[in-house]
């Protein structure tokens, strides 16, 4: 199977990137799904941020009758605990970590690399970030769940990472209880987590987009 690649958006101001934000899409989508989000974030003009939006491979998905579609991993059952193919999830997380290393090799400080993920992509983002051996700049979990919480091997490097978890109160796909449970599991593991709820379904809303822009601006603010 060939690598599905990724969408890369360079800084809008034409300057070389000195920071990077990864955004992992949800089931059945691709990296272009969040392309319109970049200008909507209203980041400062001097924010030299590269956005990397990887495309998931095409896999048969059990809960969709075995239909082949873009997926980071197979979902075996839509029960409250979300039974998933953890080996596939971890393989996707490993691929994302390889892309992070590529950004570091291009001169981006790991502390200026932020990981964000929506729905299925958020489960991969959790695992990729919390097991990464170098300190990262932040984790943004959107309408998602902590699928590998029971057996994850946490990396000490990101024990103090800033984590923002967002979820819609009316999400019919990933219940809000799953988002809250993930945040609580993280807190139980000693992480500091900011949890935000929004009056929306399985999507992003304008207030959330504004909050994401402000959060990214704070995380990537240059000192000195």
C-alpha cells in the first residue's frame, strides 16, 4: 500500500516556517477537510506557521459494512467504549510521529509543533503526542476519545504538555461523555487539561474556531 501523503500549507506571509501545526481529519475525510480552517483562525501576520494535514489510508471499516474509505484504523463496534483496531491506530500514530521528525529535521523546534485531531484523528493525535519522546508544543483534541488510555506507554517528555479538549453537547457520532471521559482519564494520569463544551453536533462552530485561533496564538507566541 502506498503512503497516502499529506496536504502542506506554508505560512501565509511568505516567511520560512518556524512552527508547525498538524491536523488529523476524521473518518471518511481527508487532509483537505480542514483546509478552510487555516484562514479562519486569524493568526497574527507574523505567525510563521506551517500546517500539515495528513491523509489517512483507505481501509475497510467494520461498522460501515466493511466499506473501504479513508480511515486511521478500523472501528469494530460503536458501543460506548468504541472497540477499535489498536494495532492500526498505533501504526497510524507511528506514521504521524515520523512526520513530526521530518519537521524537526527541517529545523522546527519540537516545542513549536502542535498536534490537533478531530474524531478518529483525535484518537491518533492522543497516542502520537503522549508517546512522543521529545517535548511538543500542545495537543488539541476535537470531538474525540482517548482510545488507548488503558494500555498507553506515556513518554516523560510530554507530561507537562498543554492539552485542550473540545466537544459538542449534541454530538450524535462521538457522545460528549466520551470526550469528557478522555479528559478525566488524562487528569487521572496527572496531566493538566482544559475541557471546553460547545452547543454543536459533530463539527466545529464559530466560537470554537475563534478559541482555537487564540489558543494557537498563545501556544506559539514568541518570547523575547
